[in-house]
C-alpha cells in the first residue's frame, strides 16, 4: 500500500513539472513570434497583453 501511495505522489509532482515546461515552451514560442512577426502583429499582441495585465 505504501508503494502505491508513494508512486501516486511522484506522479503528481511529475505532472506539475510537465505543466510548467509546457508553459515555458509556450512563452518561448510567443517570444519567437514577437521577434519575427510584422510590427502590426506585434502591436496587436502587445495591446492584448496590456489589456490582460490591466485586469491584474
């Protein structure tokens, strides 16, 4: 029984790390898009992020 509980706890921590890595990759992709995108697209994304940040 202890082995099963220990394995469940390990998997729970692993899923948290996986989510963090997915978020990090998403931020990297957005950064790359901002670097190579046209200025108009970049302004559009900046406006969206500014609007979202104003709610926080």
